[in-house]
């Protein structure tokens, strides 16, 4: 069963599927949030992560890149005690380190999205290699889902999904890649 079949009408999956999944994203804070959610999901269900999403936003300063990159040992300790989020030291440390990386990308390229655009298009294996060199805690599934969710790889929605046309109308990066049209 595809996400397009299972998500509609679900209290958590439905809104994410219908309004966010696969739509292009340009804001650093949103991109950091999406990468964080994918990292936190590793080994857990996506439903668990969606249910904890507001807790993640609260715990990670609404994914304000500058603030998260400045988190210190006290912040790490606070996060590891927060039962509302995933309390995994490697994942928490990765989020903070990745925020610092986004600051570096912003300084060099103007934004996280501009860095993604500079490397687009690539195959999923090429993206995975790039992310592993650049970010922490980024394997194939994490990178693939991050890129699907932000419109850099096709396949978030099936062509017969009612949301598919809205995603296409938003001009996701995959659509402009050679061979990018799924029509």
C-alpha cells in the first residue's frame, strides 16, 4: 500500500501527506526540521515522529538554525531528559552538528536550499554520498526520504494521487531535472 493510499483521512499522516510531503521547501529552518525528523525516525515509525513533532519543535527552538547550532552541553542534557522527543545521544548530537553545517552552507552558498540546488540533479546514491560527507547520521533511507519530502527526488506521490498535481504545480526541483517528469 502506498503512502498516497494509506495517509488520506489519518489524523497525522493525512495533513502531512496532503500539505507538506513532496512539496518544494526553501527555508533553512524547514529543511533542518525535515532532516531532523528523518534522522529521529530511524528505527521508529513515522507515526511516532509525527505525533512528537510539536515536541521536537519546542525542544529544538522551532528549528531556528542559528539557535540550534549554538546549543551547548546544558542544551544537550536538557534534550536527553525530554521524554517528549527521541532521547538518543547520537541523534541529538547530529541535529546540533547539522545545524552548524547548515550555517556553513548558508555562509558559502546563501542557504541550505541553494546548496541543494547546486548539487541537483543527482541520483539517490550520489546524494547519499554527498550527505554522508556533509552531515551527520545520514544514511540511504534518511537521505532518500528527506529528498522525497522536500521535492528533490520524484516519487513522493503516485500520479493518480489528488495531491500529485498540487506538487507538480509547486514546481519541485525533480520536475526540472532531465527525465524528471513522471507524466
